[in-house]
C-alpha cells in the first residue's frame, strides 16, 4: 500500500514537529524512571491554560496504572477527579461524601451524572437525594511528571525566549523535572550549555537520525508538593519589578493529575487525528529513530500545518482502496489510525476491550 516513491527528496531540515515526535519515541523507549520498576507514559502538547509543554513524561506505578485502566481510556477533568477521589465505598448522600468543591454544587451533580454515564461511579436516588458509591478506588498511579521543551534549532532569539519559559517553570514547580531538548551538534561543548539557562533545568541533546539522546546537564528535582510561584510579568527594562502570585500545593496536585489524565488518553500518537492519513500520498515511514508521517507528493515529513485538506497536493484515497479487507479494511488511512491507536494502548495495560 502506498509504495509510490518520490523522484527526489526535498532537501530541508526536520521541523520542530518531527523533532518532537523523535523525542517522544526516544522517551517511550529509553527514559529511565527515577524509581526502579516504574513505567512511563509519554504525551505531547499538554499543560495548563498558561503553559503548554512539548513533551510530557509521566512516570507511573505499574500496578496502580493497571487499576486505572478499569476506569476506561478517556481522561477525567478536575471536576470528575474531585468526585472520583472522594467517592465512598458505601452508599452516601453526595454532599456528605464529598468535600466542599468551592464552586456551586450543581456542577458537582453534573459531574456525578457524567461519571455514572461512563460507568465510573454508581448512583441511586433516595427520596430527593442523590447517593453515590464508588465502583473501585481511584488509584494513586502517578509517581512523577517530567516536562520537556523541544528546541531543535536553538538560535539566540529562541534561547532568550526559552530562558524566560524555563524560569517560569522552575518557579512554579508543577513538574518534578524540567528539561530542554535540542539537536546535537557534535561540538566539544554543545551551544545550549553556553546559554543562560536556569541551573535547575536539565539539557538533552538529541540525534534524530540515530534516535538517541544524551543527558548533558542533569536537572534539579523541583518541589511539586509545595506551594509555587507563578511569574506573571518580568519587565526587561532593568528597573521595573516582576509581578508574581503564589499558588498553593492543592492547586498543583489537581493540575498534575489532570495533566496526567490527558496524557493517559491522548499519548503522543494522536497527530493522525489532525492530519490527513486518508490522502493517497500519506504513509508512515520507518526510520532508525522511529516511525514518522511521510508525504510522497512533497517528498518530506510534513508538519501538521502542511498535512490538511487545503493542501494543494491532497488527493482522497480511491474508493476501491477502502473496499479491501484486513489489514487495510476501510482504507489505508483508517488502518494507519488503528495502528497508532493500538500502539498507544500497548502503553496502557489492562484497558477494557483491548484488541
């Protein structure tokens, strides 16, 4: 399927998107958790409303991760988690069972009904009261969260912007570790080490051709269980003071769990949902460093912005391709999505309905 080869390769460097996929594949294969025996989940483009990281590595307790699978493959948001983490073992009126959420109880009732619809919680009515009971304890499955910022081409302007971002990450302390990943140059001293990076941030140099990475600067472990500082503004005029606010430890715990939940659902292979694998020119290309989307029409690894229906080279799959049987039932594009989804599920053992 789709074995038409281009007449010539387009000579261009890999994009930040391709570099990001290479980092994710390396982390899934070779990341060494801080606690022996832990597993890892890798995701991309996750974070908070104010900050989104390129790559997230969630270090997990393997037994607790299997118990998490009983709740299904979809993520829970912070409102859902408030209910799940406090749901009682015996039938209890929901207002007696749950701590005050700090927002109207009608939103708690909405979350309860949504969780019941997903079979994550049991509910019943006694008179006009809604009682709840957990189906299983929600497990404490997260050991650590590691955030990686990807900058393959770290020129001067990119370095300045990155320093500001890393300083905010270190001050907030939402992740246990913060890293920056950049392309290896082969110099005796990597240029990234000569930038004014915070000493608390680690540095990875990545060889995307070989699919390897080297830890050239070890990070300091941050304090996600303690209050943090959110830097709101840092003027560069040398006179004005910075604006900041404190965030409490409970807020950080809730955000970390919500980030991990989205990582559980999405992983890093969800790029196929925002690209066009149903184009006849789209295929997956296996390289030494991993598997990447490839466009035969442009003879390159396309970005998500390039691979869309508005692309002038886009050609839908012929209907006859979609009438074939296994393993391309529904067409090669559908088969690619199934393949990526199956690979994602392998990292999440014991999911119900696993193929």
